[in-house]
C-alpha cells in the first residue's frame, strides 16, 4: 500500500515496535515543519475553532474526489504567517489538528482483513532518540505512544466525517469558485486567488426543505455558516502579510 503524506509531512511509514524503539517526537511543540504551508487541511469538527482566525475554504479540482476544507494561513501558498522564525505558532490562535498530530498520521486500510481500520504511521523526520520513548526495551508502547495513536485515530474518524460533509455539499451543488483578488496596501501587485471554492449562499437558500432539515440534524448547516463567517478573515491575512512585508523590507 502506497502511503501518500499529507501537507507538512515528507514520507510516511507504519509505526513499528522494532523500527521505532527508543525514539520520541523531535522538537515537541515546534511547528517549524509547517512554516511553508499557506494552507492546512481541516476537519469539519474544527470549523468552530478555526473560524476565529482563518478563512476556511475548499480546494479540489478532481471530479472523482471530494474537495478538501482548508484553513488559509497566508495568501502566499508557500508561506505561513502563523509560524515565527523559532517555530512557534502565533499565540492565542487555533492550531489545526493535522499539525498537532505531526509526525503521526493514520491512513485507512483500503482492503484485506483490516479494511476500513486506521493504520498508524509516522514521518520519521519528526523522530529522534530520546525520552519518553514510543516503545520501551521490551517493545511495549508507552503512555505517550498510546496517546499519539489515539489522537490520530480520532483525527482519521473526523476526516471520514469531513469527506461525507463535503460529498453532501457536492451532491447539492453548493460549491462554487471563490473569485477574489487581494490588493496589498504597500503598492505591490494584486494577488489573485485561484483554485479555491466556497459555499454559494444563493444556492444554499434554494435547498429543498427535506435535505435542509437533514443537514441541520447532522450539524452540517452550522458548519456551513462557520465557513461563510470565516471568510471575513481574508482582511486579517492581507493586513498581516503587509505588516510582515514591511518588517522584512
């Protein structure tokens, strides 16, 4: 099975008792690995936390796959305004679960006797010898290891809920291109945002009563409004980008 790493990860391998014995998380609390991420995948469970700090948008141009919810951390896709030079996340701002899980991640087993189960993997660039080790000398998982596994398994469950949520948006035809240009205050050229999607409020208002009630029952309608409210954060991203550019110059 080929393991495709998510944004911020380099290469995934299954977490293994022998291979990873005596290793622990490298640089705990540092988000240096995410400083080049202008967007971070979110689960639908995180919308209420993220809407205070980031524009929540959707991205995806593959008709065969659901779009991905993203927290935009910059208008420049190669730069994260929320990570400083020492690797610290901006104080008081929500950190997406995917980044808190790094270097651990869980992928769904597609086939075989364990199909549908979450396989816990790790990006080995995020490990180093030290304590508390993931596995002790006998190969037993430490409390730390069990906690990391539980967290990424919960994240995998949230990602499944997110896929169902986005599939509903697609089935109802609610997603539309997000057409926007950012005009920096320092006179630099405008930045055109491409490849992003948003929920169309006009289409949302035309949803028939039955699917609308189902979305309300599942909590999806509230998440849609969280997404729409979060779009006001584009102004903060632009202002923070301008401030950093002035400081850098």
